[in-house]
């Protein structure tokens, strides 16, 4: 009898430990999936694939981001952008084309990265200063109202996507569609930096969208804010 009672107590204890373990795992997963981990409002990138879509139709191929929330102090010394970029491969070409067709229809504008005269690139102070002096930067902005990210600093670790020899940082043949755009500040105040070199119209703002190439299996989802 004592032996049976001991086994019953041990079984009950192990079940209790298992339930606690499952609960802790669930909480951890919820934190990982929570979009509130970012400084950028999730309304600006709600078109990114969600957990269910990723499980059923996409594979996350690569990720780069610097927009995670943190309570650590931040000392702003120069202009920088906050960004999230995720590269997905589709589980079928039919799904990729259907997804692209839907996103393209929702885009505010689409540019070909090969046509460098047709867009202005927003990036960190260091990268922009390497491309333009103050006069060139203002002239370039006023030549077009189409803004895209400076992909050089977002995809430089992705060997299959990055091309250091192009203007945008993406290989020739890529197109960029912008789905959301605005010129007001959306980040925490500690990141705010008024860079005098930027035209007043884009001192602060955000853009988000996609990038793609017809013969590549990827869709690049991105959002930047500054």
C-alpha cells in the first residue's frame, strides 16, 4: 500500500511540474510573437505575414532589425533610422504571385531600383552623407516624392540579396512597393533627432512596404521610421 501511495504522489508531482513547464513555454512564446516588442507601431507593418501565415505558406529566410524596445538609456549623437526587415520564401510560386499581386494593388507607389533618378533613399546620417552633400541631398529630394529605404544598411549581411555595386543595395531588377507613408514622428522621444541637413518635409516620418524580383522566390517585407 505504501509503495502504491508513493507512486501516486510521484505521478501527481510530475504532472504538476509538466503543467508548469507548458505554461511557462506558452508565456515565452506569447512574448516572442507579440509585436509590441518593437518601437515602431505595429499598425505600420501589420501587412507582414502573421504566425499562421508563416506556418502555412511562408518560411522566414532572413531577418534584420534594430527597432526592439529597451529600457536602456539612449544618447542620440547623429541621425539614424529604426528598422525591421524580414525576408520570406514562399512554399509555392503560386502563393508568392498571389501574395505579391495583392500587395502591389495596395501600394501607394512602386519604383524600380534600376531607375535611381525616380526615388529618394532614406538612411542613417553616415550613409546619406557619403552619398550627398547638403545641396545635392535637397535637390535629390525635391526631384521626386517617392522615398524608399537605403537597403545597403538593411541587407548587407544577406549574401543572396545584397549587391554593394547598385545604388539601392538590392540587385538589379528589384522593385520596391510602398504601402504606408507619413511625415510625423512615431518613435519614443529618446530617439528623436532633428538633423538640419534633411528637408523639413522629411525631418521625421515612416515608410513601409515590400521589395521583390520576378525571378527570385523571396518577398522582402520592411518598415523604417525616423
